[in-house]
């Protein structure tokens, strides 16, 4: 699968998930309450997911954004694991794996981005 297609797929997933949180859809509000997380944390997570979706669509940032979103998904995996939500743990794991794979496939792009940022300082 091409890295561009994977970026688009991940962007769609994170856009939908982030929008659901920012729109306070009942299933998201109920889930965050069940996990003991605040509504503010839900909005924060939704904003990060939406920003991540945009970052995935920007060629210079897509690999770096993928790694960051993979890290975010580690938190989702931990939450689902702690609450014995095995199906959602599996879904979160698959998304994390896809995000880390996308980041790994663009590791040279990440190196160039870091190098460029280092030179500007």
C-alpha cells in the first residue's frame, strides 16, 4: 500500500474520530465519562485528532504526524486495556500499527524535517 493512500486513510479515521469528540456525540461523552476522563480532555483529544488529520494530508508533515498520532493511540490502547474493552483495544492497536508503519516508511522525510528545523535555529 502506498504511503499516500495510508495517509489518506488515517486522515479519514482521525478526522471522523476528532469530529465526533468536538461535536460531543453522545457515545463519545459517555465513553469519556465511563473512563473517568473530563469533557475538556475529550475536546483536547478531538482537537489533536483533527490537527493530526490535517497534518497527514501535508506531504512534508505526514510521516512525523503519523508517529505522533501513533503515540496518541498508545494512550487509547492503554485506556481500552484498563477497561477490558478488547474489541476497541484491537481497533486502536490496528490504527496505532498503521500510523507507526506510515511514520517508519517516511523516516527519511522525518530526518529531513528535523534537519531543516535544526538549521533554522
